[in-house]
C-alpha cells in the first residue's frame, strides 16, 4: 500500500470537495487494512485523519480511525482523533468513556514520552469540550446535573491551564468563556479562578507573541475571545481578521470558532458584537466551501442590507481580500430573499421556488413578479402526478415574512418533468399588493448569459428548503461537473424539498433551476456510464422555450 500516494489522492479529493471520491478512497483504505498484515505507516494514518477533520468529514474520519485501531494501529494520536470524530457527531457518551481511558494511558506512559504528554493535554482539552457540550445541549442551567457538567468542563480545562498558564492558552480561554456563561446563566462557581484576570493575562501574552511574530493561527481566535471577555469588541474584530486570513485555518477551525462564539459566548447576529463578527466568520466558511450555512428567519432578515451599507471597518480590518469575501457573502445572503417555500401549508415545504420579473423570462410577460419551480412540484397537467395542484398550493417567503401566505393566480407556462421540468406561476390578484409591498426593497436575480466553463474551480450554489425545512445555502461538494443544454450537472448537495431551487454561479448569477439528483446519473455528451450528480435545467433553455411558445402562439 503506497501511503504517500494515497494521502496525496485523498488531499486532492478533499480540496476539490469531492466527498464521494474521498469516501471511495477511504473504503479502499479500510479494505486494505483488514486484508493485509502490512501496517499503514502511523504518521501517514494520522495525516489522513487530520485531512478528513479539516474538511469536517467526521463520519469518514470515524470509519478510518476505527479500522486503524481495530487492526492494531491505534497510536495515542489516532485514538484522540477517533474521539474527535465522535465529539463532532455529538456522540458524547462514547467519547467520554474513551477519553477516560486515553487520559489514563497517556498519564502512565514513560515520563520522557513527549508524544504521550502532548496527547494527554489534548485529551484533557477534549474532556472539557465534551462536558461543555453536555451543558450547552441541555439548555437548562437550573438543574444540579447540568451545573455539574459545567463545573467538570472548567475543572478539565483548569487541570491543564494551571500547569503552564503561559503555554496552554486555549484551555485558559475556555475557563474564561465558561465562567462568563455561568454568570449569564446565574450559576455560582465558588472557589474557582478569576476569569477576568485570566483573560487579561492571556491577552497580554498573545499581544507579545504577535509583536514578536511567534503567534500560531489558533492564538488569534483565543485573543478574540479574551477581548470579548474584557468588552474590547473592536479589538476582537481585529483578531478575528488575523484569524481568518491565516492559511492554516480551514472549515473545521471556522466552524469550531462559530460554535464557541454562538453556543458559549452566546453572540447573536442581531446585536453587537455578533452582528460584525459572526457574518465575517460565516463568509469565510462560505469562501472555503467546507460547510452549509443555515440561518433562522430573523437572521436572514438581518442580512438584507445593501452592499453599499457595509461598514468600512471591514475593509480596514480585513484588507481587500477579506472585504470582498464579506461582500460576496452579503450578496449570497441577499439571494435568499427571493426564495420561496412551497407546500400545502406554511409549516412544511414540499418544494422550493424563486421570484423573477416576468419580463426577464419573456418579453411578452410584464414586470410583475412570477414564481419559478419544478413541474414535478406544481403542475395542473393531468399527466403529471405526485405533485401539488395550483388550487392547493401555499407559498411563503421565510427570509421576508413567513407569516405571509400567497396563492397561485394561474400557471403561465409549464414544461413536463421529462422535458424542462419547469412551471412559471403568477400570483393571485388579491395577493399582488401584499407581495409588492413585501418585495419593494429587493432586486431579482441577474441572469447569467452562459453556463460557466468546466474546470477544477467552477462551483455552483443552491439556495433552498431541503427536506421542507429552514432556508439553507448548499456549499459543500459543489463542483460543476458537466453541461449540455438544457442540462447542467454538479455535485452540490441537495435533499427532498430542494426541487425548484435557484442555482447560481460563483458570482451569484442565476444559471438554472435544480430538478433532480441521483447516485447513477447518466453522463452527458453521449459518454457511457453513470456518476453521482445533481441536475439542473439551464435558465437560457427555459427562456428560449418560452420564446418559442410565444412565437408559435402568435404566428
């Protein structure tokens, strides 16, 4: 087994966000582990798990680590990485049991075993993380059991921090964060350290490291938390700027920081300083394409501001690159405003749709807003089954006002699911005034004049209501695979309920409407075989079909 070759192949799959390809490689590795007595080199194995962690492929990470441990290759680090995969899948009971054993084993290792000492520190940090997550998940600080979780988390972090306060700053800042969370929750923590003093010591140390250029990428996030504890919010923003510009910060680190800031510090996008810090982290997560952004209705509303209103603070703190990333994120957030959930009631979606000006689709349609969705979502054609009929359809806009319900006036045009699978809908006359009022400050999507060129960097983005739930932007594993009008193939993840979602290029221009997905999608251009892919319909093909329909009806 060529370990270096395997690692390079896996890195390529992960960097292109090819999750199916990464899964296939991992399955091959697992098979090899069980079918040969030749061990996979421990250092390479640890690197494989680290690569999977960086892209947050925790299920694959768990499977590979499990196979390594079962085949006798469970180094201290591999065992700790296995536990990390469990924690990030919220399997806390199993993680706690394994952490207890790992801490014991590393504590009993020879005194000169530096790797064991390092993993002991890491394991105790994960122990604090596990108890912290138990407390956060419980959402009830009043019970003695949950208070005990909080105290155990602080004690786990303290057991490391107090041994070398100038070194173990990550453990120290967690003590600070949990102390402040306890104060907000009204939980008394008698006899434990002064959190403010710890925050001041940590920030002083990191300021000195920054001046001497001896700071590590994770130190920036730690310094930002220390500034939050000391109410130095503008400085926190500057440290976050340094953090997201660090080359080694990947999706795992950003999601971990977002989780800490929202779950423990309880920052909100609705108020300072969360309304500055959180969108910037979310925008960096988007640009790295390593996760999925899902927000509540209120949070999407908070993103409605025009690009011109973005504070110059971001440009000052983050420089041109970060500032452009933030503007890119804001544009993506604005695209959510025209997306509708379609169902038989307002509480559960059956599919997705989106608004366009009628005149953008066809010159014979006026400037009133129309809704596009799939024919297999809404159709009155008797030959199309298992869809909603126009008279029973309820349309809502979660990011604008989910309490407003709209009904269909009539179906202006429809193409069957085996053709263009698109339905163009007008709204009921009585609903038009409310719709115009609701959408008076938003702009409909710019339409791409062509489908992007196929290469290793072109990605497509979908905004929709997967599984009929809350509005989400689909980011991960979203490479453009192929296209032949009217079909576009891409790996952007979707679920039932995503049908009818708008599909955007990397400049947030509309390129199509999502309509299908399969693990065995037939390839385009007459190529033999199948592949895992999702399929959209090119918006230009829909415009052309509408034009031909109009021309034939007037000839």
